[in-house]
C-alpha cells in the first residue's frame, strides 16, 4: 500500500466487504462455531449504523475500493463528565494490511469524531495477550489500571 487509506463512514453498499472484516474480527476473538455471533445480531448491528436514533457508529478504511479495516464506536452518558463518553467497541484491520497505519488512522478518526461530538474521552479494552494491537495502543492512548468484569445473563 503506497498511500494512506481513506477513512469514512460505512455505506450500505459496503455490507459484503464489511461482513468479511466483521467475520475476521469475530474469528480473532474466537467467536466461531457454537460461540459465533448470530446472523441476526450481525444484521441488527449493521442496521444500527444507519439509524439516526442509535448511538452506534461505524467507519471503515478504504484503499483502491477495498475495505482494509473497520471501527465501531458508541456514545454513552457517564456519571463523571458532562459530555458523552465514547467507547471504541470494535477495531479490526485485514491481516494483509497490518503495519501500514490502518488501525492508527481508524483510532484517530474516532478521536476526531468524539471531539466533534463533545466527548472528553475515548476508551476501549483488549485482551491482555493481544500484543500486536497493544504496541499500537501504547502509542495512541494511556493504559489504565482498571480490570473488566462481566457476567453473561
């Protein structure tokens, strides 16, 4: 890749390419087979990106008509700040496009969107052993000492 990718909002015509990236992202987190994200969840998530009443957003990195990466982010209220917090929920770069600044460009685009929306904070989490991504994350954000707890209901 000789030039920087274009970072833009996802378009309805992107569904097939987005879905391939989404499948790669879910496979990375071992959400396949019995733990796979259902088609219903995938299609509902996709529809939410185009619903103006939803706080969920998606951008993609494109180069020469090919989608190289995706980022999904969500705004929500927070008890410790006036503006909405921005949760960067999903970030994925196609394996053959890694190391070319795609992930960084997507994160920076979320920073820009969050600032424009009046959000004073963007945050995300990743698996502790996601060493490749963490090398980038250590350059573009501060690691906190918070741990994530959850219970599936």
